[in-house]
C-alpha cells in the first residue's frame, strides 16, 4: 500500500472527519471507500460507452430484438 498526500480546505477536512466518526471508520478508510465507489462508477461508464459504440448504427436490429422480446412476454400463461 502507498501513501497519498492531498490538500483540502480545512472545512472539508473537518467534515470528512465528522463523517468518518459517524460511520465509525478512519478518515483513511472513508477515503478508500470513496475511491472504490468512484472507480466502480468509472468502470461502469466505460463499459456502457463500449457497448453503446458497438450498437451504434444498429437501430433497426435493436428495435426488432425489443419487439421479439415484447412478443414473448405477452404470451398467455398456461393454466
């Protein structure tokens, strides 16, 4: 593990300490959890962008698949 020095305004530092205390974790653990959330969000956005790029220009194909799925969902249930 490595160390990271960040500069924050004093009021933000104080508020982060209060949040960490309320959650019963250290400020270090709180920052680590926040970094995990940001990285997961970035990864999800990247995956979405890649999938969107793969589907670009395939609107007709996509609509046909949606219609097919909707038709399957509308089947009457057997009793």
